[in-house]
């Protein structure tokens, strides 16, 4: 994957994680953040195919963070505090992955 595309994709995912972490717009902001994280992850995914199945650690963090944010947003509709904590952990993982993956 070319570096400008990778950089832009990771910045999109990171911006979505910041929206989830600051949580100022309620459900709309969380869903927007989740959408940006999913978009950034989807844009990065095609470049993460390696011949032996090895993938960078930051890619695994990004994937795990994306799943945790999705689960946290869904859980937050029923149980606000646990859902917010799960989403926050996922958002932190996405930010860390974006920082580690930037070329």
C-alpha cells in the first residue's frame, strides 16, 4: 500500500476514534465515529495481505479496536456505563494503532 493512502486511512480511523472518545454528540457522534473507524479500517485492509499470514501488530490492534467500538456502541444502548467503557477501550486501541501504523 502506498504511504499517502495508508496515512490518510489511519488518520480517518483516528479521527473516528477521537469522536468516540470525547463523546460530546451522543449517539450520533458515536455512530459517526464508528463509521469513520470502519471506513479507515476497510481502506487499510487490502494492503494488509501478507504471504505467510503475518500481519503487523498495529493492524491487529486496529481490527480489535474497531470490533470493541462496535460492541461498545451497541452495548451502550442497553447499559450506558459498560458500553461506554468498552467503546473507550476500543477507541484507545484505534488511536494507538493509528499512531503505530503511520509511516
